[in-house]
């Protein structure tokens, strides 16, 4: 019994130390009564239209993760309208409108690949006030040719496969304030 009293505090300290959540500082953890939720840290771009376009892009990515082709059409249309206000995004605007016109989820995901490539290049040149964007990559997307997308957190939520391979991918690059 005395050995237990001696080792209990040491065991408690070791258990506490090893169970601490060592999440990167790119997300904020919010604890509720029974659930812990990881919330992306907001990113802010200096140009209001670019900032809105990034938010709309993330919404499009999220509905593709959910495999919702109807919401993807609406999200793409909203994104296209915002991209049309950005002078350097004529090609991206057309891609977003093409995606909005497509009903097939698999074809939307193919179009999302080229749209993401264009927008990654655009956002790399954007002026960021605060926060970070994460360029993520799935090597299995597009019949094994791979595909990139942007996210506001390091956690992988694959828009190319949804529930089939939700966590397939990795962070390849971080885009932050220069």
C-alpha cells in the first residue's frame, strides 16, 4: 500500500504530461461539456474580394467533402461571382462557372482540381494580413495523378473522395504573411 502512495503522484504527472493535446497552433480547440472541437484560426487577406473568394473556396471544398453536388453548384456560382471582381482571375472565374454548371459530383471534383491549382497560385501572390493557408495534397486523386487543394487547418478533409478516403492526404505547404 505504501508503494502505491509513493508512485501515485508520479504516475499522475506522467499520465497528465503524455495525454496533453500537442496540436499545432494553427487551430483553436474549444471544449464543451462532452465534445472537443478543432476550429480553424481565421485567415485575413488585405483585399476584401480575395478574402471573400478564399472563404467561398473553403465552403466549396467543404461541400465537396460532404459529397453534395447540388450545394457545390451554388458554392461555385458564388465563388465565380466574387472571382469576377478580381482582375487577375479571369481563368479561375470561368473554371468556377464551369463547375457551377456541372451536376455530376465526379466531374465537379475533376474541375475542382484545376480550379484549386489556379487559386493556389493566386493566393500565393495575395497579401495576407494574418493567419495561414495550407496547401494539401492527395496522391490518389484523379486516378492516381494526385491533386492539391487549400484548407484553413492542417487536418486533412479530402474533397476528392469525401467519406471514402476522408483523411487521405498531407499538408505540402503553408502560405502565410510575408
